[in-house]
C-alpha cells in the first residue's frame, strides 16, 4: 500500500531540528526517550500482510475479470520500467508454499485482500459469480486455519473491476456504494463462517488522491480539486453501508468484526512555540487520517477541512464548497461504523504554515491545506523516496488516535520499510532496525494506554509496488522475479521478527542484540549453505547469491579500472 507521497507534494524541504521532550501527548511536546525493554499484553496478535494485485498474478486466469490496475499497468509509462502485476509473485499458485513461510515466522494472523474482479468479473453480482475465484480464496482461508493462522481479509485494496470504471466512472459515481455492498455481502456469505476480521478499504487516501487527483495510480485521473473529495465521499458511504449490512445480516451468526484500514503519516510542528505551525501540523493529520476517521467516529468531516476547502472554494468564485456534504441522516448512519481501526503507518514529516493562493485553475487537495512538508536529512531513507525512518512519530500518531477518537481498538495493518538497490541484499539490517524501533514505539504507546491489539509487518513478500513496479522491495522474504517459479528466500529480518513474535516483545537488551547478531550471521552464511544443496536447488538460487557476488565484483573491477585510467592520465 504504498503511495509515493513525496512527489505529490512537489518538493520536500529539508530541516534540521531537535524538539524538546515530554511524556504525555501534547502538540508542543515530544518524548524521544530511550529504547524500552518489555513485552506486549497476552494475546497480542502478530502478522504480516499482502494484497491481491501485488502478489497473486494469474491476472487473466480461471475467469477473472479485468481490474483498473490490469488496464493501468499495461499502459506504457505508467509504471516504473513498465512493470505489471500480470505474474507478480504467482501467489495464486503458491498457497501452501506461502502459508508454510507464515508458519515458519510463527504468525498469528495474515492479512490479504480479495480481488473483486476475481470473484465478480464485471464487478456486478447479478452478471456472474466466478466460482473458481471463490474456490481460490476458500483454499487460502482453509489452509491458514489448518495452520492456526487467523485470516484478516481486506475487501478493497485498490483493484476496482474495470467495467465499473468504464461504465460509471468508478468511485466518482455514487452507484459504487451499492455494487461494493453486493460484493461485500457475497464475501460474507461465502467466507464469513471462517473469517472474523474484515477490513472494508485499504488506505482510501491513496485511492482518492493518487487515483483521482494526481493520476499516479489507477485509474489515472487528474480531477484536481474535486476528484479526490468526491471519491472519498463515496468510499466513506460505501464503508458505512457494508458495516450496517454486516451488523444487520451477518454479525449475529458469524460473530465477526468490520473495520477500515487508514493510512496515516505523522505531522510534527516545525516550531513548537509557533501556534501557526501547530495548527498546520494538526491540519496535515486531519486532511490525511482525519478525512476518513472523523466521519466514521464522529459523523462528519474534520471542521478544519470544511473551513479551509469552503473558504478557498468561495475565493475561487464557486457557489458551493468543493468538499461534499453529508445530510443529517447520513451523518448518523456513518457515525460509529467501526468495530476496530486499522492503521497503516510508515513515516513522519515536519510541518510548517505556508499560504497557498486560491485561484480557479490551481485548486488541489495539496494547496487546500496551506502547509509545507519538511524532513530532517539525518533520518534514514534506505528505499522509497517518501519513506524516512522516524520511529517516534508512530507513538505520536497512536496517541493522537486515542485522544481524538475515544481510544478505539487498533490493529496496525501496515508498517514496514523498502529497499531500492541494484544488487540483491538478504542481510537487510536496516529493516531489522526499522521494525525493532517502530514496534518498540508501539509498545510505548500501549504503555501510554493506547488500545493496540495487533501488528502487521508489511510485507510478507517482495511484490509489485504499484507505480514503482518492482524497483522497490518491502518483503521479509526476497522474491526472485527473474525466475518463472518466483522462488522466495528469507532475509535476515525474518529471523529477527520471528524472535520478536516468540518473545512477544523485547525481554532485555542482551537478548535483543543477540537476535540481531544471529539474524545477520544466518543470512551471511547463505553461500555456504547453498554449496551443500543439490544442483537443481543451486541453479534456482544462482540469481539470488551468485548475481549479487558478480554484481559486487563488477562494481569493484570498474572502480579499479577507473582508478588505473586516472593514474595513467596523471
């Protein structure tokens, strides 16, 4: 789930700051305290995640219909190196293999999504139900349960059936509410006797902004200033309708829970003594997480969104606000439609006030906020250009959710870090550091009283990364995409995360440091382990181990040759 946020802002300014420390949540104070050694509450759930389009492949097999991502990725220039999810990780054919990886990790839950067009090829239930698609998810759910892994199922992870986009304009059209409800009810009917955790939408911010405002994601529309707000409005209504459907028809017999997974980067004020910066930071979070969470918990959009978008709409000479409105009946219908809140969190920004002039032609979601995003150049950034490692922001966000929305039950549905490198690297020490520090900040938040019940590492496998294609890798397991069998190999982070799960946290400093050292030793010894494997296994691994070695040698030889030439020139 992973949006390219930094580019959508235009440019990211750089700032070096040290903020003062405090223990309680407050816009003017922040606790950058030391690592906390301790364990999570009994019954805390540990998982990893994926999504259908990013991992399944089999894009046109067994009766599956086209999704907007099938069409979008097939257009030249839309995805890095023109990558597509046509094959992805071949997850459609590897249920048993992948569940065995989860079992090895000791996961208690696995988060995946159901491809709407795989079970309803046109997106419309009355047209045709694809039983082969139903069977695939039946098999996956059953295999998870046989291995004592709880399925956590996302209904919409961005792959809208293409027919609904072509016929109705996708999420720009109110008709999506009923079509989505029909799809959800089919899933409840067929899978709900075994699935007890349902997520309606994954990161609707990305669906709305990157799908209908910037056009970076499918369906690639650039309806600036209006498209994102309209899409979000219909998504919120669709979520509420599905929650009510489950509540009335299925909850009594199935005893499950229905929530939503919202993306949320943290925004920290640049100047803690400047009220304008504090207001800008809150505006950043409200325009991001609050855009969806506030209607679901309180019945209407955040007041700051209504004020800013309304005022700018008036300045542009428009008769009404570009932000749609909910009727009194809709507000009461939407309010409270959340059994648990999923949080997908990756990074943090410093935020400062910046006035963006309003003119009829330049309105956009980004200029509506009147703020600028900044980063500290000391923050690690190993992969995606938007993803800096800022662990303390995670605790701040979780405490913000607690204070704003009445301390709801929270499941962290996405958290992880990418790598972006030419050569394969199984010894992903930066990922170990990222997960260790972010999980620890989550533990501190639980100590603060935040009601976090589970954590989902993103992601189980390297996979298709939307408009970035295969140029970025988020997986705990490396996938060799050049091999038609798409073999998976554990990175060092697998061993580390496994030990966190086994210990339900961080028992003491010596033990945690020992985990890190052993994890790195394990991946470093991969070459020797391979030497003892049968030839066929070694041939499968040749791109995994030998290519990085050749790659490294090539770089070294090139450097030596360049130095030789330079010396000759001298």
